[in-house]
């Protein structure tokens, strides 16, 4: 990777910031389930190789890194916003809110936030938005892994509750099988009724 994976964290440390949190979310695109955000504060010495954007990793490697990140991180915070609230405030606002919740669940409180994407979150803490941050900042990459694995495991639980939809396979994303199941069975309580692919089957 050409860019220094610790550049943004090191830059904050040189400004006197002790705890720097990387923040990312998973689950903007699915038709069902919550959007999940994670905030991760890493120590300056972090002996875990292979941390990368979660989308580039196999499920097996993501799960291994998930455990390693939790083992070595200074702090990990999780935030979730469910389907009903996504329908009420829209997915962008829900993703930003989940990020706020994840930061609120950090202890110690960070002095700086590194946010994946190009939208700041409603927080009084100093923050920097970083487009494609999950491939540019190790803290954001770590957060992407935590958010993705957390959400995938939650969708596996929902798969047991609503087995007809196959959430364990597609995690709520709009696959051909998922859309066919919605056509056959209708929607369930974790579906996002404002999303195309679900709303057509919602009777007012």
C-alpha cells in the first residue's frame, strides 16, 4: 500500500492527541437489518498484521482479525440503528447516528475522530472525514472489520428467527434469492420498508 496506513493517526498524535478513533459502518445497502457502526482506538504499538478494508478480506480472516482487534485495542465501541429508524430518518442519517452511538460507547473518550467517507458526524469532538478511509487508515480499517463481523453475526441470528429469507447467506443484501423470498413471503419486521425491493410489498 503506497500510503502510510498510520499517517492520519500519527498526524493526530503529533498534535498532542492521545486517543484517535477510526469509525466506519456496515449495512447501508441491505434491504433488511440494522446499520452497524464501529469506533476503534488502537494503541501506538499494534502487533496485528493483515488489517485491511473488510471488503477485501475473506470471512475467515475477518473473524480472526475481529478477535485480534478486540484483544489489542484500547477501546472498541459499537452503534446500531434498526430498520424502523432507518425508514424514519433515511439511511444516511441512520449511518451517521450509528457512528455517533459507536463513539459514545468508547472509553476512554477519544480526542480525535477519523471518519470513513465524506460526511462528518454530529459530534463536538474534532474530526476528519477521509474518503475511502477504510483503505487509508488502519483505525478505520479495524473499525470496518468490527462493524462488518458484528453485523454479519447479528444477521445469522435473524436467520434463525426468519429462516425463509436466508439472511445467513446474503446478510439482507438485495440478492436474487432474497428478492424472490420477499415476493413469496412478504416483508418481516427487520425489513427496511422504505427501500426499493421491499416498499412495493408494503400495504398502507
